[in-house]
C-alpha cells in the first residue's frame, strides 16, 4: 500500500470512530442538539488526521492493533480540532475559511464555536478516562496526563498565547522555536509518545519515539511555514501568505527560505535516524517523516 | 465552629492549593507568563469555593482527610472558574463585572480570556490524572471520567448552549429544569459524587450522595434565581435582575416567587433527608443544604 493510501485508510477509521463518539449516544445523557451539531461540524469530514495516524503507527510498533488505538486517536483528534475552532475565532486569528469551508463561528455563531471547542476538549478526556480505551487504568491515566500537559497552558494553549503576543513583534530564533514547540510541536510529540504509552513501551523504546515526535513536530512546522510562503491557496484549502500578512515571525522569515529548507532536510534525516532500533516495524513512521517534510498542503 | 467559618477555612486551603498549582512550577515546563497571570486572575482571590467544599465534606464522610481531598477539589474549582471566564465573554453573557471586579476579558483581552478558560479546563484534568491526587489510578480515572461528563457537552457546556438558545424564548418548566440540571446542577452533583469516589464509597452510600448532590444543585439554582429577583447588587457582587433583563426564563419567572420558595424549601428538606444513613458524619452537608437555600449572595 502506498503511504497516501495508508494515511487515508486510517483517516477513514478515525473518522468513523469520531463519528461514533460524536453521535452523542455513548454517554449516560444525550447532549443538546445544536452544540452536538457544531462539534460534529468541527471534527468530522476533513483533515489528514496526521496526529491520530502518528499515534496509531507508533502504537503498532509495539504490537497494538489499530482497533485498540482508535479511541486514544479519536481523543487526540478532538483536542486538535478544538484548538482549530478556538484559534479561528474573531478574537484570535479571525479565520473564516478552514479546510475549504466556513469556520465554526461563521457556520454557527461565536458562542457556539467557543462551546464546541470546550466540548471537544472535554470529550477528549472523557474518552481517555473510559475503560474502553485501555483495560489498565494506569495506562489511561498516563494518556490523560500527557494530553493535558501537551495541550494546556505549558503546551499548545500556551503556544497560542505566545503567538498572539508575537504579532507585529520581531522574535529571536529561540523565541520562535519555543513558540512553535508549544503551539504545534507538543501535540505532535504527544501523538508519538501516546502510541508508546498505549504499547506500554519503556526506556529507550519510549525515548526514541519521544525524540522522533519532537523532531517531526519541528519538521511539520517548518514545512508549514515554507508552504505559507511558497504554497498555493487551492491546494492548502486556506489563504497562503497568511502569516506574512499578519506580521508573524516564522523561522522562514527569520532564517530565509534556503536555510529553512536545509534545516527541514536535517530534521527529516534525524527523525528517521531515531527510528533505527525498530527496524522495519517503523517503516511507516519513516515514510511519515518524508511526507511531512515534502507535503504540498 | 460556625458553618460560615468552616466554609471560609476550607476555602482558604483550596485557595492555597490552587495558588500552588497555578504557580506554574509543578509541571515539567513553565507556562508563558501572560496566560499564567490571566489564569491566576480568573481562579484566585474570590468565590465561596462551594463546590470544593462539597467535595471535601462528602469525602470526609468516608474518612478522607482534607489534605487528601484538596487536589481533586482544586481541579473541580478550575473547571468552575473556566466556565465563568467563558460564560462572561462578549459572545456569551457579556459580563464586565464578576465578584466585584473586572472579568478576565476586560482585565486582559478576549483572546487571553478564551485561552485562560481553555487552560483552566485542561489543568483540571492534568491535576486529576496526576498520581499525587490519589494513589489508585482507577480512582483517578473515575474522577476524571465523572468530571468530563459533568462539565462537557452533555453537562455544563451543554447547559450553557441551551441557555444561549433560550434567550427571549419562553421555555416550559421541564425545559428550564433540564437546562439548569446541565448548566449548574451537573457540576454540583459531581462535587458530591467525587467525594464519594475519593472515599471509595459504593452502593447506597454513593447513591445517597448522588441524590443529595442532585437536590442541592436544584436548590442552589432556585435560590440563585430568587436572589436575581429579590437580591441586592452590593451583596451579590454583580448586577441583580440580570436574568430578567436578558429575558431569561427561570423557575421563578415561570412558577412565581411563592411557589419557587415552597419548592426550595422542599428541596432543602429532601436533601437533608437523603443524608440520614450517615448520622452526624453528614452534619456539615446538612448545614450546607440550609446555607445554600437561605443564602443572601
């Protein structure tokens, strides 16, 4: 199977699982319909599902079957989508288009978008805390603790705060790296670590996946920044040049395109190197590192 | 010790524990300062801390010492305060004053208020998932699952969604009850259930605390609605008559003041009755039922 086909095959399974959770029939009480509809709109029907893919493929190195990784993968995708909904809000990045269609606050209203984000974030922890996600409560606890750290004030939400503060300022390379490590890196690193946690990997196995996740997160962000400068809107499903227009400092604007491309290439190689100990069991993650570094959208 | 003194003594301990968590020194990485400051502003220095008090007192029935209930109590208070920050936003209830001072989006800005709410919600699950909260990961998992259900789309966030939809509409008594059960009731009920979970109570013991929490939540909301009609702004620390002005349907506007007072009195009695099996160990919760039903702010 080609990498693209594998990515979309898993995306489809994640989509089904998400749709199942978001049907509102799993919990003890039914959620109000308007909010549920906004949450489904926010989380279903789009996206490459890269983070769930990373979780699933990381877990598979340790023998975890796809079926047994899908709940944790769905929880992670809930958090990713909550962050998109809140980031798109008028008070934040003020985006009207996401994945080629209206953002949640445009399709519904601002209050519903705030609540849909809140609801998706909370649902993620509801999923992770449920016994169906893993039979061992210690594993579930570790998954939840890791997700909270990766997505909270010292992770993704903190990165978004730094990003808002940075508008119109010139940041140092170190400041940009910290911002991006929190805003994008933390959740991508978590995806890989969570796979290792699900697989109950320890020691060097786990450390290797953490390192891979960290490098991949950096590569992902750098590729994204390069696309913002060189990509076209049709392929991206959103406006190109957005960061430049907003006066946002990126490594590309600071280092220049050539140096940024060289760093991306180095990150790709390093990420692949960290996987050596896993042999061919990690082929899929190697392909992911190539895909992330060379993607066009 | 009088009830008021007991309530404020525990509020002080909860405040200290919250301040400790919000110092940003507990996790593996330091959070960005502006966001951390907004979260401290949102969560510290105010409020009766009624929900943590309920958790602590419910747990104490089963022999859990205050010290061992404070982490879970702080997590619960994080969620309560996140909901206040988001509910106060311009797109929601658009409130400028809370506890007698500027709301978070006024004191900081709207984007920071959204992120501070997100951060507090996420921190709650970080606390509950941490081994320090309880040595048994199954207990931590149950605490997290319960909190997610009580505060998510089929709980508090769902109630806020119904509340926004209800503005200017006339709701039936049943619709008002459902709205309030989700918006306010779920988290108050959780406070009592969480105490029982921490105390590893089962069967009728646990069911009694669930029933007490449900009745107390209803009493709390009804007393709140009565205060909105009859209270004065100075004591409330916020504008009175707010719900009336916003055209919000409450049980008081639907049933009338006298019937609402009679129902409140019935709820108070029933809540106290559910505690019979615990004897004097539940005296504090009995006093809470009286306090909630007769409070002036």
